[in-house]
C-alpha cells in the first residue's frame, strides 16, 4: 500500500499547556509521512520512525490517524498512539505490534521499507495527554506502554523535575517493549516468566503500594493504558488504594 499525496494549508498555531504549540489546521488534514527507519523492540513489536515535515507538534499521550492506500484505491485507516516526544525535528515514531490477521500492522511488519510513504492526520485527542505540568503515575500493560513512553521521553528531554513513575506489565522480559530505555522511574511486572529472583504474577496492590506511598504534594495524576481487561483491573486497584477516580485517565484497546 502507498499513500496518496496530501494538500497543504498555511498553519495557524495555538498554545497547549506545557509550552507545546499545535497547529490546528495542520492537525485536521492528511499529510504525507515518509518512513525513515525501523527498529525492532521485541519479537512481535517494532518502532517505525517517520519524517513529517509539517508535523504540527503533539503533547505526550496523544495519538494520530494513519491511512494506507492500495494501488486499486482501497484504503485502510487506524488510530495509533505516538511513541516519541515532540522534539521539533519533524519526525514522529509509532510502535506497532504485529497483530495476527491485521492488514495494517501486517503490512508494516512484512512489507514496509524505509522510503515508503503513508498518510497521517493529527495529533488527535487531548484527554490522555500529559504536558508535564503535574506528577504522573503511569501504568501500562503490553503495548499500552507506547503513549506512556512518550511521556517518559518528554520528561527526560525537557529535564522536568515534576515526579513521574512508570509501572509496566509484560508477559516475559523478551516481550517488554523499550526494555533498553527504562531507568529508575520504571518498575516492570512480569506475568508469565521473569529473570531469576524477580516475582512472577499479575499486577497487584503490592506493586502499586510503594508508588502510592510516595505520593507527592497534590497527589498523582494516573494514566492507565492497555487492553480492556488490563485497564479495568489496573484502575480498580488504583481506586481501592485510594487514588481519586476523577484523577485516573484510561486509554484502552481491544
């Protein structure tokens, strides 16, 4: 599949909290993105880096719409969370699982090569966005860590002092996306297999307790992302541990 060309309109910019600016007209139209590199993360997940010269900027936690167009005119559209921080380089990154039978993820994992072009539109949605202005407790399961990693990268790139913690769940160490990038802010949870000396089991109240115990002044803003089952389970644990319901933001896929 290849993208059709997108038309361009002069952008108008408006401010977003955290000193990030986003161009409203640019976010509303399709534009061409050129694949520049592919980086393997796990046996079934890879990061795809795109050059988008007129990318209007994004806030960590936002997503975009991606469109592929076949030679016969058939199109396929998907929503994907943005994995990268907004560094002003005109590049964005998406990390995609290879979904069995998925026509878009399947194309990316089996056919896509640097130089290929697709269409993107966005950024989309501000509900799950974190501009870096409040303490953030991030809880992700599997590929649900993708928008949370954008927040971690944003935090590091800007040298923010506001507290941020990440709790990420994966079945096994080899399935832990971004494993090479995690630092002291991250606690991994393994549900099927783990390194020697590391407990194995589902995300539990015991995993959350140390993070909630170090609650900063003003409390945490919790961001939960994962499958329907994971998001429901994690949000219930947070509420049971005393996290206010109105300070839990959930993004789920399924």
